[in-house]
C-alpha cells in the first residue's frame, strides 16, 4: 500500500476516535438524559462510521469484502434507534428536563397526574 492510503486511513481513524471522545465527554457533561442521548446517538454513530471507514481503507476491499459496509449499515440502523428509545422511555417515565421543570403533556400517553 502507498503511504497516501495509510495517511488517509490514519486520519479517518483519528477523527473517529476524537469524535467518540467528544461524545463520551458530552455524555458526562450534559445536564439531562435527553441531551445525553442526543450526544451518544449522533457522536457515537459518526465516530464508529469513521473508524470503520478507516479500517476498510486500511484492509482494502479484497480483505474486508462486504463485512465492513454491512457493519456501517447496521451502525446507522441500530445506534440512533437505541438513542431514540432511551429518550422515549425517559419521556414516558416523566424524567425532568434541564431548564424546564414541566413535561409536555401528550394526549396519546395516559399518565396519572403528578403529586
């Protein structure tokens, strides 16, 4: 492989690792579960896709085949859905949001009034 291919692979891998690091810092620093799920859903998806693209370029299409594109597809399919389900469960459990103590009343959800 040429040094140019190794450089592109290293840049993609480094960008992916830094994106995941920023997402993890956002998970610790953000105030409520809705912001945290947003940071995890977006940052982790982008970071893993960048890491997998760097690996795909480094291995080459002969060695990787369709395994890495399939892994990228399933990352796009599962991580945002899991993040949304976590936020949806938090909304249904009426966890408080940062800066707004009220929870929007959704007529589709039957909930008992809060004491």
